[in-house]
C-alpha cells in the first residue's frame, strides 16, 4: 500500500481523533488500563507526519 493510499484509507478515523476531549473516561472502562487518549494522540501525530510526506500534497483534504 502506498503512503498516499494509506493516508487516504485512515483519514476518517485519524481525523476524528481531533474530537477527543481528553476526558480520560475510556481509561476507566478499558480492562487493560491502556492509556487510550495518549495512544490516540501518538497515532494522530504519526498520521499528520505521514500525510505531510506525500509528495505534492496529493492527498485530498
Ligand atoms: S477517547 Fe477517551 S479521552 Fe477521548 S473523548 Fe473519548 S472517552 Fe474521552
């Protein structure tokens, strides 16, 4: 899968991370005590870095 296709494929879930209010309620519900908001932010950062690497910014906004 090309970088461009990967970014387009993950666009909706990755850009919905911006809706996270950092309330941290999901942590109490997770049976594994995962730091879900932190994981989301790390993946959003990775997504934005990958998106910025697409030559000519050909990814649809
Ligand atoms: S992902 Fe977790 S911290 Fe973010 S809004 Fe949802 S419940 Fe709150």
